[in-house]
């Protein structure tokens, strides 16, 4: 890909390093890489793709992309995890600005330019924006609608938008390299939620994490119910672990899904006992337990009618299933993570792999 930007103009702009961890993402990675090569940012750039042990043709595809453009470098990520891949890619690049990219994301053409301008204007150490989930199938559209609604993922600015300003965390992130390296980059022991944890350390070191709605990244949701369930169980598991490790007032909202899960489960259990009471001729006072799951079911129905009404009947029907899947998988995962299951799983995996790890951790 030829670069027609005058050398003098390029010299005035800071270089940018795009870093992307990839594992079994053959369906999405080409679009993600193409969006990097199509950026209108005129400064020099490089692309580092850290590839885990994929089995779907991802390795062959990224090798093809690298052979077609010398600015794309492919690096092995034997651990396969997202934080390990990010650290490998960051360590192999050199420019002062590091742009974290997801294989499921498509960056708008002005993304790097707006991000660099925002870094320079605000003095922040990391800037980011909105994860704009967009689906192509009725199921994916239902997932995308849940992602972008307050009833789905809780209404944080990087999902639903908001005013520009300091934030706890942002989607992806465009970092100044020096403070990123100073705090130790990504913690490879944390398999999910590593962005939030890194931003916590940046803020603790006196840095600023900045949200701007000008940065809106297209995100492709998981394409199937089982993939969605696995994603949210894992996300909830690690959010519970992080909440246990780093409690604060801002983490109270994370308890809403697990409280709902416990409430619905207890309600169903009490309701069943109430049915047994009725069958035994005892006053069935425990039938009142059905009130909690009934209220939750009504909430899902109302949310479907209000939030997903613009997406067509097939997506609405999927939304009826997707919303409880997100809530329950995340909530159950959170409970188990809060009880230290996430750290136990991580320790077991490290033991099985001989503690293999690549890159820096704090």
C-alpha cells in the first residue's frame, strides 16, 4: 500500500503502533486490519498482530496480510490469552502512541487522528470511546441491542455514550507508551477485564483516563448463543475476581446481576416448595416466591418491547433469550469469581503450562 503523504508532513506527526491479539478470528480479522490500513492519520504507523494457537485458518490469513504489507508484523503468542498477546505486540513495537485493537472491531477512518488529537489536547495517558456493537443476523442484532442498552450492560459510557471527560475505563484505548510501560502494561494473570485493571493502575499512578464519544468503534458481537453464554460467563467470572481484589464504591453496580440471579433462584425454589405445600394441603404461603421470577420475566418482556422494537420480530424474539443469557451467565460467573474461582482456574492453568507467560506484568 503506497504512502503518498509528504515526508515533511509525516515528520510533524507522532508515530502510532497498532497492537492486536488474535485467536481463532478468521471471520473478522481481515476487516479489522483493513480498517487500520485505511486510517486518515498522516503520521507513520506499524501493525503488530500477536497470534495465538488458532485452528480455524487465522494463522494463514494473518501471514498473508503480513506478506502483502511490510508494515504488518505477525508475532507468535503461545499462551494465547488477550493480555499476553497485547504485551507481546507492545514490546515488539516502537512508536510513542499505542493503539489497542480488537479482532472483532472495525475502526472508523478518523480514529487514530481523533485519538492522537485528544491525547495532545487533554494530556491524558489513555483515551477511548464507545463500543458500537452492530450485528448482521437477527441474533447478532439482538445481542448488539442489549450491548448498547442500559438494561443490557448497565449503561456505562463506553457502551451507551455520555459526556467527554475523565473515566474509570474506556473501550480498547489509545495509550501514551511511556506511562503504559511505567505501570507494567497488561497483567497477564487477568484473562478478562484486563483493560479496567490497567486503567486502575494508570489512575493510581496519577494519570488520566479520558472518555470521548467522538471515538466510536464498530464491534461485531458473538454469532451464536453458546458463544455468547461462554463470553459472558467468563466476563462475569473475572469481574467478580476484580471486584473482590479491588473493592470500591464504583463497583456496587456490579452486584445487580448476581443479586438478581440469587433472587430469581430463591424465588423459583420457594415457589416449588409452595406447590408442594398446596399438594400436601398446607397453606401455600411459599407460592409468593414466584413473584420474583415473574417480575424479572415482566422486565425482560417490557425491555424487549421498548428496546428491541426497531429491529424486527425475529430480533425481538432473540432478545427475549439474549437478555436473560447475558444477565444470568454474567451473574453466575460474578458469584463464582467473587468466591475466588477465577484465580483458582488461572493458577491451575499456569500449573499445567509450567507457568508460561510472555511480556511484562506489574
